[in-house]
């Protein structure tokens, strides 16, 4: 019987194999975080263990300064989404990513290496980063929808998954302000896979997708 957290691995495999989930992982507008923390000063294969196995610790409250110690899956998803979709010219993206990786879902529920690669899609670099700094870009985010994906929930149930792993769909609007152009608003959708209690002690991040989960991973 598959554990709930196996959804992260299952979804990752599906998105890599299913052509229906091949949307561009790089958002048109780089990620942004202003609603909560506008700047960041913080410098598997095989079956998972049976349900009787002691739960994994997850992330400790002092491991991640940005998302550590959260036990509610929707609160955790809201926090992660805000951190990925809001930023300004002073944001330390490397520090943000490093902190989020401290909250990566442990094996067998997640793949920290794969998560690190995914986070690069939300990390401006090169010319894009230079432009953000030169134009004093500030991106704020308003989250209008944070909810458990019915599609992911049905897939988990079909696999006999235990409690604690969720697929979450997020709807948001990024508001982009620069000193060289009028303020613009950009609609955003994204999907997250997370592992939370009772599967692990504290909420952890398994996957990030640039669309709702069903759109990113297919309807099969």
C-alpha cells in the first residue's frame, strides 16, 4: 500500500513522462514575495514504509526560518506560495531557496535534489535579475485561492494513501511595480505537493508546479 507522501514521487514521475504536463516551468514573470516577507534577510523508487512505521520527523521549527514548525497544510502552502511569488530588488533568492530546502520533504516522500532544480524556475538570474535591481522592481502577491486539489485527493485515495500528504492548488495575482513602467497585474496558478502531520512531524515541501496539479500532471 502506498503511503500518502508517495504522491510527491508519483506526481514527479508523471510530470516527467506525461506530455500533457510539459508546460513551461519558467513563469513569464519571475516569482515574487511581498505579502508576507518582501525581502529575505535569512543569510524514490519502491514502496514507502508501512503505516505502522514511526513517522518521519519532518522539518524542525528552527530548521527553516521562513516555513519551519507549521503543521497545517493550507497555512504551509500559503506561506510557500507567497515566498515563491513575491520579491523585490533586495530579495536574496539564494538564501530563500536554501531556507525552503531545509523544509524539503524527506525520503520516501520527496526528492530534495529535484525540488532544488524546481526552485530555479522561481529564481531570477543574469539579465533578469539585473533588470529587477536596475528598475527597483517590487512584486507583491495576493492569494485568492488555496485549496486541496480534488484531482490529487482522488489519486491519493485510489492508491490507498495515508493521511498527511496533499496536493494543493493556488490561485494568485502578482502586482508588479517598477520605476520605469506602469504597475501591472499578472494572474498566476500553481500547484504544490506537501507532506504534513500525521505523516511527518511538521509540514514539508515535496513539489512545486507552474499550474494546477491536474493541468500540470494530466487527468489520467
